[in-house]
C-alpha cells in the first residue's frame, strides 16, 4: 500500500441538526394564542408526543429512573406556556434588560450558569404571548427616553436554537427595527440563522456568536454547533447587514491555553468574511462557578474534565447572593492581556466591550 493510499482527509464533523424535542407540554392557555396553536400544529405534524400541564413552571413527571436520566430527558423536553411576569430583569453588562422569550437550552455545556439559574427546572420553556412581552419592552423604552434601551434575548436560553419552532426572534427583530431608541442583542452557539437573514432590522439588532478554543468546544460544549458552522453563520449575518459580535466565554485556564486561544483568533481571522470585521465587538468572560454549580455539574456530568478546584480560585460576590469562584488576579491579567493582544492583532478596528 502506498503512502498516498493511506492518507485520508480529516473527518468533517457531522452537521448539527435543528432541535426536535422528544416530548412537549402545553399550558391550556397557550393554545389560545396564535403562536401556541402553530406550535401545536408543528408538534402534531412531527408526530411528537405531547401532554397538557397546568403551569410551565411545574413539570414533575419527567421520564427517567435516576436524577441524571431525568436531567437528560428534561433537556429534550419543550414546555409551551404564557409568560405572566412581565417585569424584566436587569442584564448588566450586556444590556439594560433581559427580554424573556424563552428559558432553558438544549445544549449540554458543562460550565453553563443555567445549571444553577434553572436548578430543578432544566426543561426548555417558550412563551407564546409575544405581543405582551413587546408591549412591556415598549414601556421600558419610553421610560428611558431619550436614552437608548438595549434588550438581551439570550440571558436564560439560546433562542436561535428554538427559532424554527417559535419565530419569536423574528418578531423581536422587526419590532426593534421600528424603535428609534430600542436595540436587541442575543448570543448563540447555534448556526441556524437562515430565518433571520431577510428581515428588516435597521441595524438595531446585534447578533453575537459564542466561540472558544478547540479544546473547550470539544470537551465542554456537547450538543451545540461546531466552530466552523458558527463562523459560517457569522458570515451570513454580516452579509445580511446585522451588527456582529463574538463572546469568548468562558475563558478557561488549561495547559496550552495560549496556543488554544491564539489558534482560535487566527482561525476566526482566516475564515471570517472581510465585511464581517467592521463594527465588530468582543466580550470576554472568564470561567467562574459557585459551590451550588460545582455540586450540580459534578452530578450531571460526572466524567467532565472541567477544573473547579476552589483552592485554586479567588472569590467574587455575585448578584444572586452567592460567591463566585474566579481565577486569581495574576491569571486574570494574563488571560485578559494575551487574548486582547491577539484580538487587536487580527481585528485592529474591533471594540472589546468588557472583560469580567
């Protein structure tokens, strides 16, 4: 056998398919809304099992023999409900407010803060009363006039991964396009952006992609779009005229991190279309965790290689009443300076919004 016959091209990752739930719950009131009825029609067409529930906040009979099985099944469960609480949470430093169109995510990122935010409710919820949510957003915009009000749509979910089911992002984007003082922002690890490409957005929506080193994506981000898919989607978003951004998060200190993050930004520069590098923003977030998150992650992903040694960390007070464990100041400085230098090396006109 010759050398030529033994050499094979590198195996390409399988395309990431759109999320299809294994089970769907409906609040009865959700079916009174057009979006709820449309989702029910979609569920029936896909022949997905569904059940009724009295509240999207109380799903207690999820299948599974163990807590780990129930957790995995919950991440494959969609709950369709009506959002009753229309008081928006703050969303610093990303935006002034979080706009609630969905809660929960189908991804299995080991480090995700939703481990504790959602606690015993890791199932995915979508809200069908979008008009009520947009009316509340309009009130916040009017209250802060003449200042611009920014809304973050991905604080508790990855709405791009649900857009083929809900269409809610399209509604938010077209609404904000008409608001002189309203802006929309969301971040995603999924590449399914085609439904958004032909919308009238007026430059009022910034779409950001969460990216990371190859090591972090491979080890800690199962069930999300791979790097090449995310960058291809970023190019589509730039061609569609949207303001574009990237979040490098969580930045993880591991053996070889310099090479990993240098390679990340080199690949980004090599593959991103030139028209995507104008008005480009970066947000940098170091890895952090709470004691509660550490316990849950170790239960849910017992084989994870995620480093969570409290003895190697320092504390930072969190807004939810718990200490977060972050890297010591010397490591934080090394991470921030190295990645910042690489960003400006490849994207000299970019803005770094924050490092936290």
